[in-house]
């Protein structure tokens, strides 16, 4: 059977919406078909199992949250200093705010991975590849900081974004610009 990649992407995007709205328990082929507006049974033709579906959703989430090539090129035209690292961290927050659904779906996948070993393996691979990509990007772009700097900022930003999405009252009173600047400054250290 020839696969329609546009339909496959629409099904994955629908699955992300379902995960964000209803959680992992609500993620059924029927719910995905309904959300995507396709005939019943369509999602099951594209994804052989629930684990396969969830693994592909994780990949799609990371695709949706990646910055555009234009945005990266624009940023890399700036001086490669701490202020550029701060800008990149702010850009991550902006993308999270623009696509909260993807982050919520990713949280659901992470929770589900604690109960599904195959999903844990696939999600770990996807997220580890994403982290390695960010480390390589930092090194290749000659941004300040080393491998551990990127790892620290990754974990700090993940926590900050999840806190903002799930318990915004904790973060709202804080000056987000200051939090990000201090985070980067402490992770990178003195110039």
C-alpha cells in the first residue's frame, strides 16, 4: 500500500492534539481519526501498534519544536557570545509558548514511557539524539560553553518549560528574562 505522507503527518499532528487534550489513555485510533477528520480505520492503516504510533509521535513533536532554518541563520549572524545563547534560550520558550500542545504531548509520552519499555527505548533514543544534536550545534556554531554547558541548559530549560505549562503560577511572578539570563550566565561561567 502506498502511504500518503501528508496524511501520515496529519494523523501524527492529530495524535499530538489528542495526547495534549486527553492524555495517553485517550490516545486511540478512533480518537486520532476523528481529530484528523479521516475515515475510521485510517490511523490503524498507518501505525501497526500503539508503541509504533507513540514513537513516531515523539519524532513528530521534535520536528514541530525545531527552529526554522531561517531563524537559525538570522541568529547565527549575531556575535557568538552569551547574549546569543540567551537569545536561543528565549527562542526555545517562544516556540514552547507557540506550540504548547507539542510539549504537553511530550510530557504524556514521557509518563507513558515509564510503563511501556518499548516506548521508553524509542523515546530515549529520540530525546538523546535531540540532545546530541544540540551539543553538536553549539560546538559547530562556536557558541560559548562546552558539552556539559549544553546539558545543564537542556535540563534547566526542560524543567522551566514544564513548570510554565503545568504550574504557571510558580513562574509567573518571576522575571523570565532574568531567570534565563542568570541560567545561561551560570551555565557558561565567566567569559
